C-alpha cells in the first residue's frame, strides 16, 4: 500500500460517537461471506488505497461528510464501494453522502449493505473460545460497525505486541444511554497482508510488521492514545530495567492507556519493589468510575494481588462484580481468569476463579466453558475428559484458530495415537500454526535428506505466517539455502522481534555478512550480539560470535587478541563450548602459530565434560594433523563417539574420514557407509553433508549414486549466497572422478 495515503488516517483510528443506520427497504442481496472471499482472492492494495482516498475526499470524519464534496467526488465513492464492498467505513461514507445529497435510493442501498456487513461481523464476533478476530479492511471499519449499531465507542487497545498472525484491536462500545459493553476484537493486518500482493515481503510474516509500523506509527505521531498506549508497551518490552519499564508504562497509563496499565500491573506483580505501582490505581480509577469494564477488572486484579494498593479480597470481588455487570455474560471473569493464569503459571485455578467461570458458563459464555475444561486437562492426574468435554473442545465454535482441536491432540498423544493424529490434522485444517508445524516436520523427517516436498514447504510457510517461531526460522533457512538472504530476513525478523533466541542468532548471522538490501549490517550484528552478551543463559554464545567477528574483522577492526580475551574469560569460567571453540582456534593457528599445546589442553578439558562439539573438532584435527597413527585413530574414534551421541556434524566428519581418509589404516568404507546411511536419513543436512554421502557411495563402489548426489551438491552450492569457489572446484573434481568410475581419497592433511 502506498505510504502517502497513511497521513489521512486520523479518522480511522479514533473512537467516535455515531448515529445509527436506518435499514433500507430494499437491501442488496449480497452475501458478506462470499464478498469477503472474493475480495481476499482478487482485491489489491490499490483497491484499499482507493477507499482511503474516497473517504478522505468527501470529508468523512466519523460523524458526517461534506455534501459538496460528495457531489464532486460521487464517482470516486462509487468506485470505492465497487472495489472494496466489504469495507464498512466505505459503505458508511457512501450512505452519509447519499443522505447529504438527498439520494434516498442510494442511501437505502448503502444502509442495507452496511447492515448486512454489520450482522455478519457481530455474528463472527460472538463465537466461542479461541476465536479469530473480526476481520476488517481498515481500522475505521470497526468504528463504522458500532456506529451502525447505534453504539458509542468507549475505549480500545491492542491486545498483542506482535502480529501472530493477527494484530487484534479490542474495541469496547455501549449504547449512548449506558449499559453493558460489547467488546470485540478486530484485525486488519492479516487482511491487508493477503491483498498486498506486490509488496516485497508478500507471503512472509514481515509484511504484517510493516503494516503495524505504518498504521500504529502514523497514529502515534498524531499522539493518539491507542497508538501511544501500544508504543509504550512495545518500548517497555525492550527495556531491561524494571524502573525504566514502569516509567514508560506509567506515562501512557496516566493518559488512559488500557494495555499499558495492564502491563504495568503485571510487571510490578511479577517484579515487586517499593514504589513500583505508585499511581496505578489513580490511572485506573477514572475509567473504573465511568464503568468501563476492562479497567474495572484490572482494578479488581490490583486489589486481589495487592499491586499499588493494599490486598483486599472483598474489594477485588466487588470490583469484579461491577466489571461483570458492564460486560455481557460475565466476560470480565474470563479475562480475569486469563490474567490470573499469567501471574500464576502452572498453578491450578483458584476456587473463586473457577466459581466465577462456572457462573459465566451458566450465562452461555462458551469461552468460560472451554477454559474450565482446559484447566481440568492441564492439571489432570487421571482420566478427566468425558464425552461432553471432548465435544466442547472439538466444536467448530471453539476452533476459530484450531486451538480446541490442538488441545485434544495433545491430550490423546499418550493415550490414543490415532485419535491424536486425527485431531492434529483437523487442527491444521483450521490453520493452527503449531499443528501445521508438527505435521510439516513429520513429513520432513520422512523425506530424510531429499529436498523438501512442496507440501512440506507450504505447511511450514503457513505455520510461519500463523506466528510459529520455529516455522519462521525454518522458512528463513530454506530461503537462505536457495540463495536469497533478503527473503530469509523477511521470514526471520518477526520471530527475532518476539525474542526467539535461535532467530536472534540467525538474524545476526545474516547481518554479519553485509548482504545488500538488508535492514542490518555487520555493525548492527555486533550491536545485537552485544545486547545478548549480558544474558546468563546465552551470553557466552553471543560472546563466541563476537569473537568470530573480531577474528574476521566484521563490524569491528580485525583483532585476534580481543577474540582470544573473550573466549579465554568464558573458558576459564567453565563454559564448555567456549573451551571447545578456543581450543579449535588455537589448534588451527587462528590465534597465532604456537597454539597446539594450549589448544589440545582446552579441547581435552571440554571433552572431559562430554562436549560433543569438542570431540568432533578435536577428532577432525587429530585425523588431519595428528603426528602418528595413534592420533589418527583417536581422531576417528572421537568423531564416531560424538556421532553415536547424536551430533550430526560429527556424523558427517566420521563418515568422511572412514570413507576417504588418506591413512589406509583408518579408511574403512563399509563402516563409513553405515554412518553415511544415518546421515542420509537426516533432513536439511546441507550440500557439505551430501558431498560426504556421495563420497561414501563412491568408496563403496556405487558411483552411479555418487554421480547423482554430487551433481545435487554442486547445484545446491551454486544457489548459496556465499559461494566458496575453491570448495566448489573440488566438488566438481570429485564429480569427474565418480563419472570415471573412481572413488575419492583425500590428500594428507585434509582439504
């Protein structure tokens, strides 16, 4: 979508008061469901831009239009309705224009279209547990919906930090005279990413991020509370200091930000400190006094947990009662239970919370009913799932995202494999990302080292677009292996922004290579590694990456001494993988010419701690550079030991040495072929490992298979973004040997 049209979206992102529609006598016969399918299949970003332009052109401000502008831009309005008939804000603008110029027939037609869309949207919103948000084309559609129902918008906030796959905007509205609120979650991001087919990031989850940045960023620049609220939660998530987190959240909550108030409460409850929650109750009180349901339930939670106020169970209960009176079917109890689950993960549901959910279930709240069943399943000590429970979780109404079916698959996994598989496949059909990823991995394992099938890739990409972090990582890996690091970044960036550790390291490794068209470079990779280096969990790994960049002079001046200092500090502190890496660099002369004795010492130390990486690295060095047959044999033995313990790199090296070693006393092609068969069964092993398998086939006398495999190796290497021409040349030489019916024997000292 062209960014120049984002500036006029102020009316789209503001909750305003509207007058209701009057249904026309001759409503159109369109089917909203069919129109949505048609738009998603054929609509374009240009169509959406046409709506934005048309609504701006007639001066629509959420309440009224300019009659003169409606006359002069009548064709533009008609074009907007024709191109995006599912946009409620477009239909409402068309209705108001028709009324303003006295065209009763056109007004009735637009009112009928708007009424049909509104009925469809409200029906979609009123679906059980784990529903999809109501899809809209633009944020303004949400407010047009409530306007069509004669309701006033009270407050709204984004319920998720990152789109995965949806970016729900929760809007609360009530009749002008007051009464219970209707709270509906909407999503426009998934719709826009489906129709923006010409975008560079189309087909990847990055496109959703682009739309979040565009819409929310534009609104934040206009200082709109909903956007400021979201940006505060996002900024707080990136802060390490609790004090700085709270400072950011406090400022937004004081302006009425609901999400920031909720995040503030959670931060201070989970990280209690004097003064942390000072001002929280004051921020919530004005909205609670106005009988806004969600702020009232947050205030109830503050009383229940003693956050920012003295713990008071009676006050908490009274406030939650009030929130339920303002929320249909005791919806406040459901959200309260969800937040309690966040604060007390893994703990059984409190009796009072269970009692409230049971009351909500009695009022017809399907989400409450599903939560009660899910809680029993999560804390089961025996057979607690009866046929009614199973039917409830399997019901279509509770599977907008396939979550009920996925939970049933998990329940039956250790009880009935056939049932578990059936539910898993149904969950995947409902686009559950975890189910899609599990099935894709199952297929991938069955395919072994063969290229992934189209079905496998499609399922994995669908899971990635559904928000599954591993699927994003895998799709990024495949893009990289196909020579497209820029596309790899589009896949991996959303997972990295969510804090997935493997994705962060993958993203940094992409940036480190300074590929063109990326959003980061080697200097930014250094910054990312440094930001991770303070972690107790993976800081040593980040420092190893920094050491590698210092050795190569990437993102910083080439500095072997600095690299050595990083590694030595962690090695001396007992980090086994740093010991292995330091030892390998010393042995291979990358930290100076006199490092053999020290390198052996560090690798032996790491091996004594059962480091498979050390066994593999030391084993290969001993085989290639050892002083005598004892070294060569021990090298192979170490790699075989690591291979048998499950290290795929060692499996590759051990097979290679046994199949092609220059040392006749070591070379044992039959043993190497046995390991190569195991290697061949592994998915996504890369061209280097397939090169080993080809060499083993040739060593075993099967040069026909070796030729086919080696040709695949060469083709895959040529697709890589970084081609090592020296290695490629050697691979091509081996292909010529195999075509001549000969096996390959490695020269002394290795390649």
